[in-house]
C-alpha cells in the first residue's frame, strides 16, 4: 500500500453529463437580468459543477443574490439553521451583503427546506431550484442541505470564495438540479503518522473535502514513525511514540480534546471520522513505547525512515490483546461514527497463521465496543467479521489470485471500499518531474485518477458489494498544508465524483472542462494545485 509494494428518481437526464459543459464559456442559461453581466461574469451553466449532478433541467430565468437577499430557513430546525449559518459565512465576506438568516416567512431569497416527505432524496440527496425570485434547496436530511449548498457555491463565480468584498454580480443560472450520491462511502484519508498535521491543518483539509461532497475522513493515526492519539491507559504511546516523524522531526499527537475537536468540526461539515490504528504491522512506534509488546521483551528504537513491513505485535502474548482492547475501547469512546479501521496491511514479519489468528481475535474487540471493522484488503486472508469492510488498495496489475481472494470475500457479503493505489493514491507522483510523492505504484496523472469505474474495477466482486471509494494521501514526503493541496488537487475532486455521480456521467472529455472551471475557485481559496497539461485551465 505504500512505498515498497509494488435517490429522488435517479433519472439521469444528464444532458450528456452535462452537454452544457461543452458550452463552458458560452453565456449562462437563465442568468437573472437584475444585474448586468459581461460574458466573463455570466452565470455558470446549471450543473457545471463537480461532482456532476444526477439530473439537471436547465432553463428559464435564474436568481441574482443582491443586498436585499435573505437566507430563509425553518426557525425550529437547528440543523437547517446551522447549514444556513455556514452558507452565510461563505457568502458574506465576498458579496459584502448582510444576508440575514431569517424564518420562512416569504417566498424570496435563498431558501433551505427540510422536507420529511421527500424520502426519495435519501440521507444526502437534495433538490436545487433556481428562478427569478429564489433559490430553493430542499433535502430530506440536513446532510443533503449541506451538499446542496456546495453545489450552490460552485454555481456562483469563483470570487465568492474570497475573504474580501468583490464586485459581483452573483448570478445563479435558472432550472432544477435533483441529486443524490451513487455510494454512501466517499472517503479521503490523511496520514498524520509519517508527518504530523495539527488540528487547524486537518480542519483546512476537511473544508476542502466538504466542497466535493466527501463524507468520510479516514485518519491514519498510528504507524512505525509515530503514534498520534492520546491513550490514557498506555500514555507513552503518545508522549514517546508520538515524539518523532519521518526524517526525525518533532512529531506530535492529538490530546483527546483535540481529537474530539476534529471529530466535531468534521461533523459540522457532514464528514464522519474513521480512525485507523494499524496492526499487527506498522507498529514500531507502539513497540518502542512499551517493551512488553515485543516478543523478546526488548523495545526497539524509534523509527524515522520509510521502509515498511518490518514490525509486528507479538501475536501469542496475552498483553497484546489487552493493549488492543484498551486502545479500541478508548478510541471508540471518542468516536461517534460507525467505523474503526484496524489496518492489517504489509504484515511481512507476521506469519500467515499468526496474521489470521490476530485479525480474527481483534475484529470481535471492535464489535464489542459498538463499531464496524474496516481493514485493508489483506483482511480477507482471515475471516472478515459480519458487516466488515475490506479496503482494496491493489493495482491494476495486482495478481489475479489476490484479486480473487478479495472478490470471494465480497461474494460472501464483505463490503468493499475501492482505492487502487495506481488510481486514487494522492501521494503518487503525477510524472517524473513531480518534486513530492512516491512512484512505487507508477505515475498517476489526472486522467488516470478519474478514468475508471469503481463498480466494475475488481473482477468477480458484485457491484452491490462496493460500498464506495477513497482517496488516500500518505505522508512520507508530505509535511505542510501546501504539500497536501498540491498532491490532492486536481485529483481529489475526480475521485469524489466517482463516488458521488452516476456512472453514466463519467466522461473524461466533459469532466476535464468542469474540472478546469474549478481552477479559479482554488486560486480564490488559496489552494496551490498542480496545473496538469491534461486539463484546459482558463487562460490567465
């Protein structure tokens, strides 16, 4: 997996995944006439967003946000009001407008509506209707409202993302979008073990993920190079095991309060945190912290290199399972989400029999504390517990036997999260000249990261077994937020689209035009991205 290996009527009237995309640069359909707009200021054609919506019916006059605009929301819905406050926080700095959040008393403005009768929108779907008097976002649950707000953001000029007042106009093209996700599991992973990232850095990444409707943040909290979460019953894991990182830097760890802050912030953006404690390998930081976890009773030194597969918990020691139980118990208590990831990859120093024994003992511990197991796809060499998810990180060229093992587990009911290393690993170099990243899985340019189908990627795995997709970002060479941005963008939005949008919308030639339109938005947000020559970025 790392360095050395290797819906409301889901009709898809898509206008050819947005035939309208081909018209990028053509004046907008349905732009509101209330303000004059030059061609450069014309409204974004309805649906020319990332991820592509399931259904778009463009046409008719649209809506203009003006100084008189109000954000209207049901007074008795705390969740809807919270989403409205978030939207106001995005729009106020750039528009310079007051945009008060008020009750539903009038038909005008930006209207956020929770509809308990629109069950076919599902937990995350929404409907956006834009006309001369209002933009209305309707959802069955608050997550859908939030996702609809992300679509609204992208329908507005990129300058809406700036933190100072801009000239406008603020036009939303006319018509209706009806949208819900293809998969319920749409994840991005951040490795905070190889290099440590502080709370504010993680929050920044959460905000970037939310813009593209990602709903899981997988935090890789432990590895050979660092342990990043405080565990009261084993305090040296953090204070000693978390004291360094790749290259010998200072390292760091999250206190329990800091971890809970990350979890709360993610939840405010409708992302669920999936914490990972990798085991039985990738455990040198733990082994160095407590000698008793080693079979020989001797603690190894802290490790700051990038080799993999050399460490292992002692499978035959009872204290190993006391350790795992304590860690999972404390982590589960901090984590309101459904999942705990237990790793399970690259256990080269653990025999096959010991690996199977260990994984089969550890999975029930996760279940005991009310959580669902996620493990890297090597978990399928053991017996995945009922409800477990196996995360496939192999390559296009991974052996047929290994793929068949995962597919057999999928046929037996194990869900699969698809994250092929040579497609979705955001730490892979774009090309030979990329200064950051690794290349053990090959070079991953933007088209390669987008141009595949999760539903039929793994031979023999039923399409119904695919729970979703993930874009992991390993941090052997990544140490700053600028590094994260450069490696994640522009590939992350493509993986997000594969997880959200109907398969019928997946077309590189139309996608790359929609992707190019994101460039000015990233500029406005201060995201320094890789300007791939495969994407027709706007001039200037």
